[in-house]
């Protein structure tokens, strides 16, 4: 059939669709007859409900269903014949006037844009590197030691010091008035590990079991408790118990307790280094990838389909509702969430997705089977039973799709970094891990 495509805007198009009214009526009647075999109505046996009753009850909904199906089929045929790539769902409106014996509709929709990739040799990106040093290995082993530390009660004559775990009762007031969260009994924290504000931490140091102390404390202006942020409080603390921590020695016993094959300190350090290098690799890839994606968005030229942005915005709103529900927020499903707050982010996501898709298509950067396998194997090495983790990924299409998306992004990043103006930057280990 001849298809006339009307251009309304840069990406917006309109096609007029027509259907024989007799075809619609025939299909409606056919579906109503099939429905009559199972429909139930008071006063009639199943399968014996008169067609007039069936039509009266279900005619409108069946007619709408048939129109949606038939119009969808005709629309699909029309855009295929016109070789159009439709972005987002079309808006279908029935026309008041149509040729005799037909019903006509206007289908208004957007098409995918032409994506003009920028000159990658002119793109500016930052390429970071990070080294896993002996100091990083030492700090990680120290964390492993703390995870397995024990505490032993100190004699009553000894004062609390850094590293001790103390048990206290405390009560705070602002201008003599107690405040929410300002009182606790049997509260425990380790001195010097940042669990408490520095003023509170310092005040407890040197106290002995049974001692009580009252001291002023200035809450920071950005303190999470807004009722007391920026205010001065008076705290009374009674120290109930002091426990000294004991860290396991870095020896074969620790290595064996951590399940290190060979059970030696050298094997422990090698295992820690390998795990850190894997984590550093993933974080460096993520940082470099983010730099590449920023450069691609800036350098490419394209019009962004509004329908795709609207769809992405809606998904982000629903995602936020889901997050609120998980946090136990009441009526999360109906909470007023303005879509406008996601507009810019949604548009960037759509823009970037179109640019990446074009770059992948034009440079054959699709994920190869061996790349997927290698990535899953690398992910699995972080777990105690890698074989089970690999089977977990391989057995689910959605999980494999997530892996494929990551591998494709890695391919894109590598492709761009090879061609762009890359500025090398060494990021210290601690800075990378804190980011």
C-alpha cells in the first residue's frame, strides 16, 4: 500500500491509517461469539446467554480491543513499508471524516534521530590509573584483623584510651531541655574510630569505670540532627565498663582463619593484593568510562525524541517509588513525585544511549561471547564459590543482559580512549576507594 508520511517537526511524523468498517464489525462479532460460550449471566445457563445480552455488556470493550489490535497491525505495516524507526509509542486519534465504508485514524509519532558522532581525536577525556601499594595491602589486612578482634575488660584502675570499647550512659540537653536522641543507657563505642563526635570522644578518654563527667559539646552546623545542628549541648556521661581490644597477630593462624590456601602470611598478602587489584580495576574502569561518556555526550549531535525522554522519566519516577516503598515510606505508590526533577537526567540517559548505540553499531563493538565469559569469571572470583556464581549468572537472561551491557560499555570506553586526547592522572589508592 502507498504510505504518505507527513513531517510535523524535526522528529515528529504523522501517518493516516484506514480500515474497512466491515472488517472491524466482523472481528467484533467473532470475538463476541467466542465470549458468549463462556460468559455467565443471571437467569441463563453457561453458553446460552443471548448475543444481544453479550453485546450490551461487552460490545464496547471488545470493539475497543479490536480497534487497538487492528490499528496496531496496520500501523506496523505502514512504518515498515516506509522504512521508519519509531521511537516510543504512537498517539492514535480517530478522524471525524473517512471514506465511505472505512474508519480512519491519525498516528502521530517520533522517529529515531540521525546521530552524528563527533571527531573522537578531538575529544578530551581523563584516563586515571591507581597502583595497589604495600601500604594498601597493610591497611586491608588491618581491617581484616579488626573484623576478628576480641575485647577484654580492663581493670577498674585503668583509664579509657584510644582503641578501647567503652559502655556508657549519657544524657544531653540544649538550654536545659532534653532532645530526641540525646539519651542512652548501655551504649557502646570504640574510642578513636570516628563513631562519635570528636568532642564527645575526647571527653571520654581517660575516664575510669564508675566515673561521671559533664561537658559542653558544640554540634556542627551540618549535623544530621537538624534540631540540634549548630547548637551547644551539655552532656553528662557515666562510664560503666572499659574493654581493651586484642587484634589477632598477622601469622599463619590468621591466614588459615581467613581460608587462605597454603596458610602462610605470604599467601595472605598475595590474596589480599589480588582482590584489591580486581576491585581497583573495576573502579578505574568505572571512572574512565564516566569520563568517556561525558565526552561522547558533548561531542555528538542529535535531536532527542521527547517520547523516549518521557518514558525514561516515568521509569525513574517508578524506581523512586519502589525505593521509597523498600524504606517503609507510607503510601509510596501514590506519593507526589514531580517528574520534572528527573527531566534533565532522563534526557541525558536517552541521549547517551543513542550515541553509544550508534558508536557500537558503526564500529562493531558488540560484546563477544568470550568477553562475556571472561567478565563473569572475573566477577565470580570475588566469591567463596566461583562456580556457583558463574552458574547463577549464566542461568538468567536478565543477569546476562546486565553483564552484556557492562561489557559493551567497556568496549566503547576502550575504543574512545585509544583515539581521544587522554590526560593521564594517577589517583592514590585511598582516594579511589573513598570515591
